């Protein structure tokens, strides 16, 4: 697991078109939500976006920013679980209009904001000393009313941020949108990796439409990214199905299965298959294999050790001597 970067604001100057995984909605639920967004975007009323992890809350915040009067200004994103004294000072600077354009402030997962800063934030954007405050958008995967009852979230902050409340439905509740997302992500990663856009088989399309998607749009994106990266949907799906079946056996009765973990497993399995194929073709010559794989010899040695093939290769070399 990679180390998280130091928490900072993410400021995006000017339009951010293309940074959102939202596509033209096919589902009735999302078409209705997009209609509300169109109406809300033109005002400065605070917006609270609720939905499961990976369902597209950040994407919806970007859509609102793109359609608002602030679209030519910055989109400031704050991951609330990372807020510290220094970072809160930066937020306060935005709220007090200290020389910065108003823009949009997106408070990502606001339920995770430390209690010490909740009451301060509740007052912050209503004391601007005549300066323009940023447009405020917040998101949460938690039920904030339950958090209030449990004493973990301040009621006054809830009312400050929830001028309009939007709920993003999980992907399993809008399956009509799956193929649109699929086309979008295949095109995105084909361009990013410099590869042809894959044409999925009917069996793969059925898997995409039938799967329950506990990780929502984010996990669908992870799977499609893996398929584009390895160029073989059969390997990716075989590893994913194997991983899902294994988890079902180990956690019988649990509904939540992480496709993100399965996608990682698929990527590792695919990498192993590709390296073995190239090594076989080069008669287990690691230097030639590294050249064919277009990576350094040192990188290949690291990968062989990482995927548990170094002992096997050494054994093969001994047999050839």
C-alpha cells in the first residue's frame, strides 16, 4: 500500500472539464439528479452530496462547479480526515477572502472532519468581512443524521452545509449507466496507455451488467483499467472470478466483496502470465526477456521476486546447464 501524501488543498484553476467520470446518464435516477444539478449550479446555496464510497460524489461536485458562475475560478478540494491546524488555516483563508478568488470549496467526506474543527467551520463562511466566500459543497458516505444522534457530528454544521441535499444512487441501482461508464473508461485508459480501445466480448459485458458492484463506479473503473493495461480481458476476469469465489468461501454470509482487491490480484496474475510467456519464448534468458518487456533488467529481477518466480527461474537455469 502506498504512503498517503501530506494533506494539502487541491486547487484547480479554470474549467475542469474531463476530470469527472460522469457520462450521459441512461438511468432515470441519474437523469433526474442531473436536472437538479442544472438548477442548483446557478445559485450559491451550500450543497451536501450523499452516497456510498465510489459512487461519484466528487464527480457530481465537479459537475456543479463546471456549471456554476465559479467555473473559471479554482476548485479547492479538502479531504476532511486529513484536516489539521495548518490546513484549517488555509480553509479559513478561503472563507475570509484573503486575496484568493472565491471559487468552489469541496469538503470531501465531511463526517470525518475532526470534532475540534466542526464548530469553527460552522461559523467560518458566514463571517466573510465583506469578501466573497467560496461556493461550499460537502460530501459524505455516512448518514449525518445518525452521526448527529451518536454525538460525532455537530448539528449546526449539518444545517450550514445542507442547503440542498443530493443523493447519488449506488451503481447497482442504476445498471443502465454501466455500459456508458464502460465505454468512457475504456476510451480514457486506451488513450492514457497508448493502446487500442478493447472491444469486450458478450460474456464480459454480461459480467459487468450482472455484478453487484459493492465498490460502485470506482471499482468498475479499476477493472476496466486492468483490462486495458494487460490487453486480455479473459485473464483479468478469470483472476477476478477466482478472487471473488475465494472470498465468498472465506466470508460466507458477507455481502461486501472488494472488486478493487480483485482487480489488483488480476493485475498481478496477468503480469505473471505475461512474464512467463516472454521468458518461455526467450528460453528463460532474463536479459532478453527484459528487452522484450521494455523494462530494465533490474526491474525484471524485482518483479520476478515480487511475484514469486525467482526460485522457479533459477531452477530452470540449472536444468539448462
